[in-house]
């Protein structure tokens, strides 16, 4: 097995044994970027010189026996809406096309403290407000499993890079499913932590209230857990993070106690691709075979109110971002209706939306008094053409802009942790993912259940043809 196919733990062991150096690993990553990235457009900026300096420092630490931990020397990409000192942060918009970050955003500083080699930025849709990845600055990102299709969004560049073997890990954001859905479209693990688990600050304005959190992309649950442990923990500058202790090492993933799982295969009458529905139904059966109790009941919250609430928050946040900026002609026309709607909102509308979030949090707290996890599909649609913002149809029915994203937003609105894991792919070989959502602060239990499922139904050895063809 080549180094680009190995998990983080194996790479760390090799570097500790000095059979692999961080510089050698980076050289392999950069070579694969040169070979593969032109076809998928996952990375929009690569800092080879800065990454090499980081890798050399890591190599010195390994030689001295002072490695900083399991991420030391591991190449990691960062989504283009997050600040990395000295690198562009354009947010996929002409409004910020010349913007260079002068300091690391707080989670990125934690990556550096862990010794990670931050080598590039990944593509996003403008303002990370859409479920596919394309923008006027860099163009579309393509799904490594089928270059005609999208990897989803808004973390499309992040997942495309990991799926194609350009790096083992990526850091992004998740405001309404922007990690979990793209992970499901590319055969990866995508973790959205609870609100506050990973402290935020030092970057662009957070325009989605507290719905958007730092999200993690990896090929396995184990790698996801290692990245999560490096980034999570309290920070006095972010009061939301003070509710949580520093996470400990991952527990035993082979035998978590039987859990009560609420299975929601559909949200109301919103359509779901039949292949996705069938694959996730098999997941429920597999979880039952692992000893967990699976139950079905109606969706335990008002879906229409949730969608209206998120629409208000997103529109108000975009207007806040643009206020005082010369944005005319530099923002995509697709956002003009959202801007117009946001400008019509009053303070009472916004406060009512915040109150609706509190109501949802209380409703779901009652649900989690009866269940340990909620199981759903991660996305309602298979990947669609790369330059189209959303699928026109799902299961033969006309679909609106957010129909494909129906399953993920409730976890953001309620601040809950969620993870997307691969399950049986489509007949054409396209990845499909399922979502598990836990109660507030239940990341350890969520990762343990995910690890148990991964061990029983492994997938990490599956690669898209482009990844192996360019080896």
C-alpha cells in the first residue's frame, strides 16, 4: 500500500520509525496534486514552499523524538472560508478575491500546534451558502467518482481532495450539512460537532448565527477522531466552547452498549432517491444486527418552521456581511433574491427566528430522552451535474433548491453533533451516505457507534478510479 492510501495512524507510526519522513509524504501529496487536481479542481491554492518548511520542522521533531502527536507531519487542506496566515481566503467571491489572511483562525492555530502541515485551500461556492461547489473565481469542483458530477457543497473542494487521495484529512465548515452531504457524495466520513465543541474566531464574520461549525473530513472514523481530538476543547475567547472539557482518547469502538435509534427514512413528503432509501434501510437492518434497537416514528419537529427559520437567518446574515461594502456587480446574481429578502427583515423577525431555534432545541432534547441517536439518509439525492446548483428532480419529482439537503439542517439548528458514513453505493457506483445525529455533546458516543459500524462494514479501501489511475 502506498503512503497516500494509508490512514493517519499508520503514517504516524512510519514517521516515528523513520521509515517515512514528513517531507517525503508531502512530496507525494504535492505530486498527486499536480497530477489529479487539474481534473477535479479541489484545491484553489497550494503553498508548496510554506508546506515544505512545515514538513522540515516536523522532520526535525521526529528525529529528536519530540513529535507533537498523531497529526505531526500530516498534510491537511483547509476550506477557503477559513483563515490561514499568508494564504488567500476568498470565500469563493469576487468581493474578497484579493484577500490574504494575516493570521490563522483559531482552529487553524490548533492544527499548527499539533504539527499538521497545512498545504492548501479548497474550493467553495460563494459565501458557502449553496449545496454544490462552483464560483466565478475558480469554477466548479468535480466529483472524483464521476467528473461530470458535483461532490456537493459547500465543502466540495475538501471532500474531493480527500476522496482523490490528495491528503488524508481536510478541515471545513458545516452550516446546514456542508460537511455531511459532500462526504456522502464522495464515500467519506464527515463529522459536524456540537455547537461550541471547536472554538471559532479570528476569521470571516459568522453570518449563520451559531449554526455553522468547524467540520472534519476523513476516510475513516479513526482518522476523524484524531483530527477531532486535536481541534476540540475549551477556549476562553469563545464562551460556547466552555461547556465542554478537553476530549479524551477515543473509546472502544468494537462494542458500545446497545443503543436506541430513531430511524427517519423520510422527512414528510419530501422525495428521496430510491437507491438512497434502499441503502439506508439496509443500514438500519445492519445496526439492528449489531444489537441496537431501531424504531420509526414521525419527524419530531416542525419541518416547515425549521426551513423558514433557517431562511431568515441566512438572508439576514448575508445582508450583515454586505453592509457597508461595495458589493454591487461583485456578488453572484443568484444571491440577489436572498439579499432583497434580508433587507426586508426587521429585528423582530430575526429574534423570532432565534426563538424558533430554542424551541427546536427543546423539542429535540425531549426526543433524545427516549433515543440515543437519530438515523437518516445524509442526502436525498445522488450527485448531479457539476455546474448545476441542485438536482432538478428527485425520484421523478420536481425538486426545489434545498430538497436534496432536507435531512441535515436540523442538527445545525439544534446544535447537535452529526456524522455521515458511507453505505452501499448506487448501481452505477456512486457513493451513498447515511447520517447519525446524537444529543448535544455526544461526540464520543457518536464516534464509538460509527467506529463499530465501520468495523462491521468497512469501506476505506474503496477508491475512485482517478485516484488509482494517477498513482
